[in-house]
C-alpha cells in the first residue's frame, strides 16, 4: 500500500510541478479541467447520481468555458457565494446531518456542493494568475494543517472532534494543525523573500489580523475534510473513487481545499 501511494505521488509530482513552474497558463488550465472533471464525477457519485459522468461533463464544459473563453470575468461574487454556502449550508450539516439520498433536498445539496467545487478550481486558476508561488503559499496552509493534525492527533489525540463522521480526528489534532500553520506561516513572513499570501496578509493586517485569518482558513480546511467524510459515510464509500491508487480519489485529496481556496482568493482580492 505504501509503495503504491509513493508511486502515485511521484507520478503526480512529475506531471504537476513542471506544469506549475513553467508558468504556462494554457497547460495549467488544461490540467485543472481534467482534475475538475474527475472531482465533479466523484462528487456526483457521492450523491448517487445515476448518470454521474454525463452531469459531470456538463459542469466541466461550464468550467472550461469560464477559464478558456471568458478569461475569468469578475469572480468576486462567485467566491462570496461559495463562502456563504459553507457558512449557511455545509457547516450546519455537520451538526444537523444530510438529507436522505434520492430526495429533492439531496439534489439541491449536490448542486450547491458542485458549485463550491467549481469555485475552488476557479480560485486555483485565479491564484495561479497571481503567481505559481502565490498559489502554493495558499495550498500549503491546508497541507501543513493536515500534516500537523496527523502527528498531533497520533501523539496527543484524546478528545474526538466528530466521532460520528470521522472517528480518527481529534481536537488535539486540530489544534496541532493550527499551531503548525501559524509557525510555518510566521516563518514565511520573517524569513522568506517573495510574494506570498502570508506575507501580504501580514503587511495588510499585522500580526493580529494574520493570526485571525490563518485561524479561519485552518478551521475551513477541517470543515471541508469533515463534510466530504460525511458524504462518503452516507453513500457507504470508503474513498471518493480509486482514480489515484493508494490515495483514493481526487476529491479525497482536495476536500480540505474546497472551502479554503475561494475564501483565500476573496481575501486576496481585498489585499
């Protein structure tokens, strides 16, 4: 299993890193279309769509049109809608539960979640247009939070965060991930020369604002992870798919990014 995970990770890195750092918009956008198509298909499968491939194709065409044809028009409203969906609909669902499958409420939820996924990928493209380093500086927040939560949870986890949704997650792990992000982001501000999200955040809001925004982003990453786990548990799936051997599906790898990236992109527009 470990060997499979490593091989898959190396193949993905061999594809993604050159595309990212060659700074070729067309190549980068093309890769995001492929990953969005996979994520949309996996998302609709979790909502038990009978023709998930067909509906995912419609969403993917819409995404491609926005990226390649419209040239990313004003997306502030889309990012704001995505943030509102998480606050108003998805976060409460962690407490209140999800509607039954094959109901109108489930269909409406599937549309809003796929819209949130669309906003996530458009945010990826928007942040990439700022610079590849800037995009990575935002995504690294989620990755560091996840790694910090894993090790803190393994070492100190005692109190379950959401036992009915994801029994392996603990409050201690969540706090550990938050602290890891604050330390890493602060180090970026103090020691890394370059245009990064953390650096611009500090320049605009100072340390108090920096800590507040980072805390919200880490909390959003936890919510994104939990919500996808809730969808999988309801659907009876262990992974969103097996497209990435050893890692599950695309959605399993980006679930925590779905609420974070539109929020970060919206904040970036204010910066």
